[in-house]
C-alpha cells in the first residue's frame, strides 16, 4: 500500500464518476496539473455507507525529489482544499478530502459544504484522522483501516488507546511503563518528521 494517499468522501451521491472526474479536471487545469485517475474505493468498510458517504481515491503520482521539481510547480495533494470545495459546489453535497503521508506522519483534511465556509486541519496523521472521523461521523479506526491498513492501523491503535472511541478518561493517568515511553518516543520522532515535511513543502 502506498505511503501517500488521497481520499475524497462525498455525501449521498449517485456514484457519478464521470462528473467527479470533470470537477477534478477543472481544478487541476487551473493550476496546470494533469488530471489524476480517480476511482471508487472497492469494498469500503462497514459503517461508511451507513453514515451516508461514498469514498473515492485519487491516484497520486510518485513524489519526486524536491530538487527534481521546479519550486513553483504545485503538488497534486496541495489542491486538496480546492478539490473538496469544487466537488461540494458541483454536487451540492458535503465533501471531505483527506491526504495522508504515512512516511512523514503528515496529514491534511478539508471538509466543505455548499454555501458554507470550508474547514481544514493539518498535522500528525493520528490527530487529523480523528478530526476527519468526527466530521464524517464514523469511527477513527475505520479511517485507519482505509488509509493505513494492516500493521499501520494496528500501530496507530496501539499508539492511542482511545482511538476512534469515546471511553471515559481516567481521573489519574497511570505511570508510564516501557511501552508508553516507546510510543512517546515514536510520536516525538513523528512530530520531528512532520516539521521536516512541512519545511520542505515551503
């Protein structure tokens, strides 16, 4: 599974992939980018349709080295907000987009509704997935399975015991053990990678 993924969630659509492609084409042409391939997510997890969402995946080109690109040339994932807003406008429905770069522990999500200002959040994968799940009204673990799959989803679940749930927070947290210290070290490392990623994008 690729490290970089971009998913679009559309509310209550009839599955018109041609219309979706036309919207993405317009967004990409505005910034001189080729139109990406897009397809509906096969066998979406239980709970997504129940919440009224259809999921589509946008194929991202391989990320070339920064020196191999002109500094002014945009990345496709940088158009996430524009995609969500354009789709929401064209389909007259709520739309959410999420981009995840697991290698650098960076993610961004944007939700847009017709006639309403869009909202966006970026940061660490876990935090962004939690926010996206709240906007979608689904379990965070569902997004983890869709975007990370297998070991990544399990690792994220291990890194946050309340992942996707609303369990009560204990009044006094237990003393950190060796596993807790290991997870904290990994999260600190992920934050450092995220800062490096964001600096490189500027």
